[in-house]
């Protein structure tokens, strides 16, 4: 067996070459808006908007809301595979309109205003004049948590957006003009929503209301649940009566027609406006029916004005962001922190109505049980895949937002009860597995271990257990279609290509590592419940990672159906056995038993390899500087993607824990930026708050490699970035983290005290943090190698 040799110099040369001539954006943080104060003033939603995903840029929303409003520069373009960046891009200079719903694989209802000759198509970026699209200048744009405004230059129309949980508000201030229009583009593809199957929009001139719906077929639904569709509904009120109205499909206009149905359906309202005349649209949304969209509107916003809604939205954001208060002299670091927290709270939005109705996986409408006050017992949410969420989002939720974490678990259990399977990602309950795996069982186990248990625990365990061992006739939407080989032969056959089937996978190695980790997590769940047989079964599966570890090269490697390692093996090569990564990155993917990995590789080799990886990767800002979601997949390390997010914390499991302190701080300083291009890396893949939440946790010096899956979970300690952090946890207590002698180069911990007493442990239990705690770190410019005990 002849392997390619990789010397240290060759690695350095390769990485520097791969970095190329990267496009850079060295923008300083934007000048802060004086109308918002405290943490709100440091949130800049425009950070990282170059090459951002559909759900990323929705400033006019409330935390975890359904109504997520934002401008669209190219949302009407759709995207070929369902994941490519589309929606709003800071490099564009025209806006086609304002979309109301932004979720993974869910997008609907583009509204806008214009003057002059009526146009009923959005037009292209390269030729805005062919449609209702308008040019804009960013100095005339304001984006804040809960509010957005921009001047549409071509029409001299000011557009403003805000929202409640389920209601979107749009206000258009027109110039004096005899031809002022509101456009409601309902029946065309928008963002990740996929092909439109049918649509309808109606204007009721008697009460000046609009209503409509659209049925779409997203690319991920097409792949993972081919018989499924996504339905969206709205009911709205317009503040002024139009002088005339009509409908359209494409360029075909139908004057005085009040209703239209079919793909491409749209509606226009025409007004004669005076100078600075404002016309408002107040629209309720639902994923179950027009009637429930009307109910959501009446319940949340019947008598609410635009200004009142804006104030409520921004008060909500202020309250949530203030749950973590940081003190620091660096505006840049505070901007990174609160913008990251904003994205962590924005993603994974509400999908149930005020009366507890929600869309079921089988296409029916479900009913959440109501409590004695007539309120739903939980809220149901849409969600991107949870791939990697256990290294950022769920750790944050468990500490500060446990009620949301609980609802998240109940959401997945509702889908399990209806369909018989846990769905990795959900678009109105339809299966949209992000990468063909499924970590929902691990996330449920993590919630249980974190003490978040307001659901049917036996059902939760059964769902999690089946997710790890049930492979016969497995629904592709539940991911892990190669699980049978993992369970029965201890490894997954490498089959070249991009598919995963019961016969093997092109991502066999990464799947094997992931299934080993999730098996361990659910094993701990079983142990906590006294289910000894399941515990033993799952623990045996959790060791399957060892079957693909090659002691000759100290890499994990693909195995062929013959049981032999793949011979033409290049550890830099992505996609050949590895989902969105390579062997350099995935060899460290043993988060459930890191000490075993260290022992298998040898501690000295482990530390030297990992430290050199970060030393080299710093030259490419830890993820590459190309504007591409997959910029770092062929590098040694890629902070811009999920499989890598725990790796810098692994030094805590060696005799060099101070290297975690160093490299986590360096990643926080250099990978994360404050510009439109350099935000979460350079055009990286910020999946509904994951990279932002990683920064939040890491900059507070708290992180769990095991994803809170152990019985009695704990957070490992790192290097807190700020002088003082006050965390109002989700249990009624305060966690204070202070640093002394901190600074840009003083990232090494010299000593720690907990509640006034010396503390020498490398981790702190979640239970201690729930009870409230005061941690004081003394920092220095060189390591104190004696500060922590051995594990």
C-alpha cells in the first residue's frame, strides 16, 4: 500500500497556495444608530451578508418569530439545489421587494411599492428598469433588530418593515404621484421555496383586505419527501382604499380583477398619493389556513400601529439580548458578540398559530394541546438541520433559553408521532434533511441531560433510540439510510459519488463518526433512565469509529466493501468519504470520547498535529478567504463549517489545555469580522445562528465538546474575551464571568476562582451554572501550565 507523503513544508505551501488572492472587506463596524441603546446598538444585521443564505437577513422580526421580513435583492432567482446563497447580498445595488417569510426551504409573499408605469415582474439585477425592482444606496438603509427601512431611489418611496411573532408590518411613504402602486407578488418562486405548484391572491374592496396562499415544492422536500409540499397563507389589511386595482401573471395584467389563481399570481393596488403619504400593510401569516392567518392578525395586531409594533419588537429584542450583558472597551468585539447572539435568536422560527394549529408531516393540520389558560402548551417551530447545533445553539439554549429548547424537542416529537420518524430538518413538518444524517436523537438526549424534560420522556427516548438503530425500510427523510451497515457490520462501505443508500455512501467515514457520537449520546440517555440493555447496545455502536481509524497513517479512512482501506487516499481530498470536509478535519471527530482518540493517536503526536494545524490555518483566517460556503473544505481546518467546531477545544483533553485558550481566542479574533464580506468567515455558511452562537459561547469561555450529552453535563473552560459578562440564565439566577489583566494577547488563564474559592477544574457543571455562579479569571500573556488538574 503506497500512500502520498505529506511533509510539514508541503502542508504550509499547499495552504498558502490555496488561500489565493482572496477578496477582502476591511470595513469597520458601522456607526451605531443613536435611536437604539445597550446591546441593541451593537447588532449589525448587515455583517456577513455577502453570499448569505435565504434565512440569514431578516432584520424586521422578533426572536424565534414566524413573520421574518427583509429586503430581497435576488430572491426571485430561486436556487438550483435549495442551499445556495440567495435573498439579500450586500454586493447588490437594487432591491426587488420585501419578502415576509424566511426559513430553511420556506419563502413566500413578496410585497413592494413603486410609482410610474406599472411593472409586474421583478426584473434582473443587471437591468432594474425592466421590472418593479429599484436601485438603492446603503446610506439610505437602516437595519436594526426588529426594524428595517430603505429609500427606493427609482420611485422616491421610503419602505419600512417591522413585525410581531406572526404579523408583518410594511409602511410605504410615497411622493406626490398619480400612479403609486402596492405590488403583491404571491405566486412566484422566492428564495429556497422551490417551484410554485399553485397560488392565489384576492382583494376584498368592501373591507380593504387582501388574502392569499402559495403551495411550493422545495428542492429538499423533493429529495427527502417527494410527495410533500409546503403551504403558506396570509391575510392582510391595507390602511388606504385604492383608486383602482387589478391582478397579474408575469407581464399580463387584468385591470379591475380582484382575484386570481395559479402559478405566477399577483395583485396590484393603485393610489393617487400626496407628498409623504404613508400607506401601511398589516399581514398575518399561517402555515395552516387563511382563516388562521386572519386569527393571528386579529390576536396579535388588530389595533396595533406600525410605530407601536416597532416599539414592541425592539423592546422584545432588547429584553432578550440583555439576558447576556458584556462589558468591554472593544466596540468591534461587542459588535461581533451581539450580532452573533441576534442570529442565534433569530433562526428556527415559529410555525404554529395562536390557537395551537400547526402543519403535520402527512399534510393534515395538527392541534397542540391547550393549557388551562387557553394557551398552547408549546410552540411548534421550523428548523434547519441540527448538524453541528450541539456545538453552539443547544448549549446556549440550555443555559439561557431552556423554554425554547423544550419547545424544540416537542416539535420534533410531534413530527415523530405523526410520521413514525424523527426529521433532521423541518419545513412545515416536511422532511428536509440538511446533509442526509440525523442528530435529533442526540439533541433530545442533550435536553434531557440538561434537565429540560417537559415532554413525554418515554416517547422521547423511544424516538431517539429508534433513530440510532432502526434501519429497515428507513424513511430517507429521516436520514441515515446507510445505518444498517453501521449497525450490522461495524463500518459503512465507501461507494464513490454523492449518494447515501443502504448499500453504502460517498460520505461513509463522516457518517460512521457521526453515528458513533449520536449512539453514545443516546446510550447516556438510556443509562439515565435505567435501560441497561439499550445502554449496552448503543455503547457498543459508539465504538465503531475505531474500525475506520488507520494506525499506520493516524487518519480515519474510507473502507471498501472488501473491508480494506481505500488505497488512493489523500487526506486533503474533500467529499471522498467525508461530508463537507476531509480526513485532516474529520480525524478529530470523536467528541464523545476524546481521551480515547488522544490515546489512540498518542498524546504527543495529537498535540503537535493539532497545534500545527492551527498555526498553519491562521494564515487563511481559519477557513479560507474565498467567498464560498465551501471555501475551507479542502484545508486543514475550516471554522466555517460544522464538523470542525469542537476541534480547538480538544486541547482541554490533553496535557496542553492552554492551547485551547490560545486558539479559540485567535479564531474569535480572526475568523469573525464586522464587514459585509468578512463576517462569519468570508461568505461562509452561517446556518441559522450556528456560527454566531459558537462565538457567543466561546467568547464567554464556555463550551462542551460532548454537546451536553453526558449524565450531569458540563462546560469546558476557555479564555473569556470580555472584562465582565453577566448572564441571566433561564433558571432565575445570574452567572457572572469576570477577567483580570485581560487583553488582546493575554488569552492564557493564570488562575480561576468560583464563588470566591480557588478553582482548578477544566470544566464547570451546568447545574452549578443554573444555580448562579461567579467565575473570576486572571489572565496573562504566557501559559500557566499548573492552573488546572488533570482530568
